[in-house]
C-alpha cells in the first residue's frame, strides 16, 4: 500500500526545432521509457512564460508534477501519541514552508492529540499561525457558536484560543444560519477565493464517513446540509447528555469539496475504526463508505495506530 511516485514531464518545444522533434524524441527514448514512460505531452513554446517567439529554446521542462501511482500512503505508528505527533510535524512543516497555508480542520476525539501538539509547537517552538487560514469541515445545525457541544466551541477551546490564527482567518460553518443553501454556496466560494485548501485534516466515522458525508452521499457532493446517520448519532452521543440531544442535521463540506484539497491526512486510532479504515483504503470506491473516495485523491496519507490498521489485508498480509 505504500505509494510509489512517478514524475510527469511536460516538454516545451519551439517551432524552430519542431521539425526535428521525432529525432529528439527517439534520441531520448531510453531515458523516457525507463524513467517516465513514453507518453510525454508537448506544448508549444509560446506557452512558456518569458520566452520570445522565434528564439530557439530547445527542450525545456516547464512543469514537473508528482503523481502517485497508488492512491494513498498508509503510515502505521505504535500508538495514538505517535500518529498525533507525526501529523502535527507534517502540518508544522507546511506552515513553516508556506506561512499563508490554508488548513482544513476536523473536530472529534481523533485530532485532539494533534491539536495539543500544534499548541506545544506554537508555545515552545514559536510555530507561527499568524498568516494561516482555516476552514472547518462541519457544524451541527441548530447549535450556536457558544454551545459547549458546537464545533465552534470545540475548535476555540481545543486549538484556536491557544495559538495565533487571526479570528478573521477562521472559518467554521454557521449552524444557526437562516439560509443554509446560501451559506453553503458562500462557504464554497470563500474556500475558492482563499486559494483552496492546501492541507486537509480528517478523522473517519465508524460508518466510513469523512466530515458528515454519511453512507450514500454523492462522491461529488459539495458543502450542504446532511442528515446524520443513526450510527453517527449513537457514536457522538458520548459528547451530549443523551442520543436524543444530538442534532439530526449538520452543515458539512462535501466529498468533492474535500477531494479538492491539495493534500489530505486522515487520522484514525482504535479498534472501532478498523472496519471503516479497511473499507476506505482497500474496499471498492463507493458512496457506502465515503472515505473510500480518498483512493482517487492524488496525495492522501492515512496515519493509523495498530488497532485501527488491524483489518487492512494488504498492509498486514
Ligand atoms: C468532525 C468530522 C467527523 C469526525 C468523525 C470521527 O469534524 O468531520 O467526520 O472526524 O466522526 O470522529 P471521532 O474523531 O470523534 O471518532
């Protein structure tokens, strides 16, 4: 299951050498066949920034992109602390190398260790979030921001009040909006106008959901109101006085919204997540387990403890 990377080249060819291209191509055939495969796309040199038309440029590599041949990387660590620390280190690297990183964030029990580690990195190592923008995956419909079980409250309590993301850069769906449809459209637009999500953090539901995309959600879905599955209501009852107190609806980013993120990390720990993790990583891509859509994402990493990984066939076999 470990990913294998291939490099895709796009070559620019100037009209001056276009006529010789078959020769150039065959002269490089060994290199191409062994390293990159034979199908290298060509574009004309007038698409190359800074090139003056008419000046020969020969062959110029204008784009090198990483493309995974296998869809996801599975990293199994010895325990929850280790997956939390490794995921936090990855986020810290992203923020250090690009201070304006746009993060997609999750709530629930799973990312708590990750958030504690990010807080430690901020407080002890000076990890700076002052230019970071965040978008949360979801929020319960009907819960105001100051409700102790709202995801607004959770995020402020467990992360934001301990680090220095500016309040104006924090985005969480509004569970009390009077016009959910308009709100969801504007949330999508806000993500797009922020440049898209660079790094999305996910947990996984025991029914295989990501965000609140419950079984049966379209794998193309966008931000919308979703009805929570019975399983999710039972799972999340632990945060409320009873299952009856768990809201029935949530505003959630769609599977399609999540797949637009440039990089995705999914964390899972505990044996109760093992069937969902196996279905997500090794089952068919299906709306029955919306996390399985991550198999079609070019840059996804699962961080798992041994219990959550225990039903993976390819990794364990
Ligand atoms: C939360 C979210 C959910 C959770 C999932 C797992 O924002 O989007 O998909 O990640 O329900 O929850 P925990 O981590 O509590 O097991």
